[in-house]
C-alpha cells in the first residue's frame, strides 16, 4: 500500500519540525551558556575587531555574490522571489560594509567612526534583511520577466535606499534616536529596534512555514533555517550590554552561519536546481531520441520487409513460391548474355497429367496443395542455381544453367521420382527438354522447342521426360 499525499505531507512537516527543533536547541545552548552561565566577556578592541571585521566582510561578500547570482539567473528563470531577495541582500551587504568601517577603532573613511553610527548601520542592515524575507513570502513562485530598463530601475531603487541610509547615518545621525547612552550602554530605543527586527523575522518564519506546507519545496527548508538562526542572532544583539562582548560576537557568529545557508539556498535554487533540471531534460531528450531512433529503425525495418515482400511478390507466384514468367525471362536473359559459345543450358517444360481430374475429384484446395508439392519436390532435388517457374495453372518451366541435355534428363527423372514418393494424393507430370543453343538461341525458340518435347511426352503415355 503506497503512502498517501496527506501522509507524505505530514512526514515532511515532521521532518522540518525536527530540523527547526535541532537548530533551536543548538542555538539555545550557546545563547544560554553565554547569557546566563557567566561566559559573557568584554573583549579588547584589538581582539574583537579582527574577528568582527572578518565575519562582516564574509557576510558582505556572500550578500554581493548572492545578488550577482540572482541578477544573472533572473534572465533565465524570471524568479521574482530570488531576484527580490538578491536586491535586498545587495542593499544589506553595502550597509554592512558601512557598518564595520564605522566601528569604533576602525580608520575614518566616510566620517569619524563611532559606536552609535556603527550601531545604526547594523540595525538598518538587519531590519532591511528581515523585511526582505518577510516581503518575499508574497512573491514566491511569481515569474515576472521585466524588461531590462525596469530591472535597472528596481536596482536603482535599492541603491537609493542604501544612499539614503548612508547619508542620514553618516552626516545626519541626529535624525535618529540615540542607540547608545553617554556611558556606552544600550538605550531602550536600541532594544525596541532589536525586538522589532525579531518580530519581523518571526513573521517571515511563519510565512515561509505556510509556503512550505503548501508547496513542499526543500529550498524553503533552508530559508526557514536561516530565519531561525537570524532570530537567535537578534536575541544576542538584544541581550548584549557592550559592542565588544561575547553575546555580540555570538550574534555575529550566528549571522555568519545564516549567511552560509543563504548562499547555499540561493545557489541551490538558482544554479544547482536549474543545472539538475537541465541534466534531467538532457537525459530525457536522450531517452526520447533513443526511443525515436528505435521507432525509426523499427519503421525502417518494417518498410524494408514490406519492400522485400513487394519485390518478392512482383517476381514470384503467391501460391507456390515459384518464380513467375517475368522473373524467369529476366534470369534467362542474364544467363544468355553472360554465356560463352561452348556453354549449354536447358529448360524443361512441365505439365501435370490429369490436373483437371484432381480438381474435380478432390477440390481446388487439394489441387493447390498438389502445385505446392511439386514446387517443393523440385527444389529438394535441384541445385540452388536452378530455378522453378510457374507460367500459369499447372504449367511450370525449369531453368537449368550450364546443364547438357543428358543432365537435364537426369534432373527431370529425379524430380519425377521424388514427386512419386511425397505426392498425396498421387499425381504425375510430363516433361519436355530444350537445350540452348541447339534448340534455339532466344527464349521464345527455347520454350517452343520445350513445348514440342512436352507434347511428345504426352503422346507417348505421359509421366515421362522427353
């Protein structure tokens, strides 16, 4: 008994639930170990910044690489879902770039680096990432092939958002509420922002769970895992009390893990999956070509067999299998054209004795069997190079190449003797021999001479060779 669709759906949902539970347990263990068991430590800038910079640089690299993959793959798959995530990751990657360059202790590139600016960039980047995944829920499996100009316009909008965030945070940070107090402690505004991001991420998790239940796409499992890890990353950032402590570092490590999965998910959906589909399509095409070739070969074989049957039917008698008069004339013509003056060939005209009586006594079906019996008897005793031709009714002619008259008589007697053994009902035949070139050099002359010899055999009592 096969598994029903409903059972399969439940098994897949259970599998996903176990994966989410496993991720939650692992992340919870790390979070509780740092937050509640006293493993939270504040690091020196020279220790923290290299680790932080490498993680952020990796995240930026993955974000920009993901955008590149979705930008070019969109030309083929028109997946607005992946394209939208790619645009969001482009914006997040650029803002994260500004974030780690604005970290206190980093060189002053865009403006004076400070913890508040770094915090604002970080919050903006994570908020845009969470909003991107939440909004993408409504775009799943939508295929919108925009013209190039519109795609560039959408890219321009994403870059415009990045530009606005960069300008306001870099040169107008007073437009935002302070994220750090004068004592470098996190303000309640920062905490509210962190929990707002968590709420948006949980909404994205819920939306993607509904998508997975509906579509059962394994790709969505990766997206859900990414979002769960990002939730724990935000919990770390919300619980931290210093930008250089272990909770902050753990939050970045969770982000590092989530970005690995982001790249894997986008790669699977936009590169690996189409490639596997292409391989499958190629294999299916190969199978179709193979089947088509087999069908063509089969049809060709059928046509060849049909042509062979037609060719055979054009040159043979349908009832007995003997060659017909046209084929006899062709073979005789070729034989005579290739003959030397010293060569001798014979033809034997044959007629059944009292064939009408057989038909009247036993019926035409038995008469037909007698005709077949004669042809079989002749072929069993004659050479492969000899030919048995049916001219019509019970009239047959044997063509014996390179055979003198004496040899033809021996052959005729063999046929007559063998026929006497196998004929049922018994019947006899009379034969008349004509030799080339003695009795004629042309077909008509040879056949006339053979007929005259046949009449002589009939006059002498039938069932003989003359």
